[in-house]
C-alpha cells in the first residue's frame, strides 16, 4: 500500500495533533511528525498543510527572533483548531475501528 496516499488523508489531523501540547515552527513540526513514525512525510507537504490550516483559521502564528539565523514563525492551535482536532480525532478513531474490524474478520490484523 502506498503510504503517501494515506498521509495525504491524515496530514491535517497529524499536524493538529502535534501542536496540541506545544507550539512549533515548520522544521520542528516536521521533525516531531517523523519522530512519531511518519518518516515519509515530505517537507513541502507539511509547509503546505501549515499554510492551509492557518488560512482556514485553525492556527495562530507568531514570530520568534533567532540569534543563529532567520526568525522563526511558530504555529499554535487556537480554539477553532482544537475543535477541529477533537472532531477529526473522533472521525479517525471511528474509521480506524471500522478498518480494524474488517481486517480482524479476515484474519489480517497485525
């Protein structure tokens, strides 16, 4: 199965989840996603997702000066982003439960 297609469907949710407890800048968010097990996520995909989520009103941004390079734009969840995370998380859990049940029926569960 091509994981890039799966990633496209869940990247918004993954980014919102990564920002749930701690704000982050682009590369930091990418690193946290990869450390969580999404090693195949691409840089451009994450940056595009951050721009889209910000434009949708789900993220807030602020700039932090850096002494060792360019300033960093940090992203944080706002109230709308937290609501979306809750809704999308419930939908994902329901979908994953359905898929688990389908795979279990056919003796394919991990």
